[in-house]
C-alpha cells in the first residue's frame, strides 16, 4: 500500500481541521461532482480542510480528474473498499476525517453536519439514511432488499449484540477523529470495514453520534455499484459472528450440552414416556450432543481469548474472572477427575464382560457403562488439550 508521504505530525497538520477521504474505483462519472460539492461545503462554512481521493486501481481516468481539481490522490495497490479507505486515512493530515463514497449518492454539501458533531466531542459521527433515524431515501436510491431486509436486520443485530446507538449501520457517510482510527487499528479490507468501525467503537465505549442525511440515486452510468447484495451480506454476517463468540459458539454449545444432559437423565434409568422408551441409543445421541456442545464452548473461549490478546476486542471482566478461576492447573485437575471416572466405568464394563466369560453381553445394560465412560474420557482429553491451548493464548494476560 502506498500513499503520499507529505509531512504529518502525530497530532495532524495544525492548518487542516478536516480530511475528506473518498475511496475511488472507476468513478469518472461522478467524482468531479463529489469533489466540487466538497470544496463548496468546506469553503462555504470556513472549514480548513483537504480532499483525498484514495484510488484503488482506476482505469477510467479518475485520478486525472482529481488532480485537475487540485485534490490529493493516494494510490492504494491492495484492492478492496476497506483497503482504499485505510490508505486514504493513513495519508490524512486533519484532526477529523470524513469518509464517503464518490458515486454521488451522498451529498457532500451535508458535510458540515458531521464537522459540527465532531467539534462537540464525538469520536464517531454516523450518517443515517433511513427514516427511523431521521434520514431520507430518494426514489430509486436504495435497492428493495437493502432497505427493507439487509440494512434493518444488520442494524438491529449491531444494536442488540454490540450496543451501537445507530439506525443505519451500512451508511458509508461518516466522520471520526483521526485518533479514533489509530486506536481502532482496523483490519477488514472489504465492505466490512464500515461495520468493523462501528462495532469496535461501540465495544471500546467511544462517544458516537448520528446525523440524518439524504441518500440520492447512484450517479454512475459506466458500471454497476461495487456492493454485491448476497456476497457482502454474508461477509457482514460472518464478521458479526466472529465478534460475538457468545452467539456463534457459547450459546449453541450450552444448548447442546443441556440437551445431552437431559437425554442422560431419561436414558440412564431407561424411562418410558407415552410409550417411548429411552435407552442405549438415546445415550449415544446425548453423548454426541455433549461432546459437540463442549467443543463449541471451548471455541468460544479460544476465540474471545485470542481477540482480546490481539487487541481486536477490549478487556472483558468475564474473561478476567475466567483466567483467575480456570487456570492450567485447575483445568488439568478437572480433566484428571473426568478421566478417572471414565476409566472406572470402562473397567466396570470390561469386568462385566469377564463375568460373562467374554461372551455375549446384555448390551442395553453394558452400554450404560460404556457410553458414559467413553464420553467422560473424551471430555477429559479435550480438557487437557484445551487447558494448555487457552493457557498459551492467554499468556499475555498473565
């Protein structure tokens, strides 16, 4: 990734308050309009600012248009929406950064709204196109699925799962302090960049505001929008789940373990309910549920530990208590107990076989020893391996 190496200090250029970053990939149809509107907004409101076009490999002359209008062009070789923005933000010299697409769907004349909120002390100012947040969507500006399904669904999830105070998570018109960008250390190179910023800002307790804006129809004629509904929708959902191991691993795992324990409760005594008898086969299914559920819970712990250690997520009081209580030694002790009980049950099953002169067995009876014995032994083995692995992942927290 390459960018303009012009002089910058840690606090930004004192003569520039706002850096406007436009990611660009073949936006010749609309780029000049967006730049001129931005220049008018900055000049009309006395805002000391700069415009940066983060070009991501355009072949239609977009960089030449920007240069002709006196705008800085940052050439970003690593492809992707997020990559382009990261390149542009890295080159920004202002205290504040405002980003928006260069397709003329966002009206850059609304730029002062974001600057006002940033001056009030907000770290992130998110635009809102949807009416529920005061925004306006002009006819033909947003596809049906995006407006009524995708955006509302992902916004609901980001509000419920991460506590983000926004009503339009996908809006790409937003402003933030350059300090916030440096603290977040974003990594997503694709369309998830925008949601990653909101999620991380919410998790780190940043001060977030929202301003209503108007969404206009895409002004490009030469090519279709870069956003792909199902591909980018799946990538967003995948990113959400990666940041919520509780919903991806912990809760499903806990449900499986509880279902398995319930199966054991009815199968070990061989209960019959409304003519249905729960026997050895129920034990097998229950053991499968317990093993899968336990593995899922372990993955939740692995994921959260790694994310915190790598700075992807903030410190979690629950995980801090977890490391205080569930250290390597206690994990190994619990594993030893499980292995001991499992071995005892398996030896009891072998003894039954011996008493039968190693002949045919009453499998319904014997399986009540073998299945729990195998399950406990497997859980003990998993606990040993996972205890060492979690200990390694959490070494930086010790």
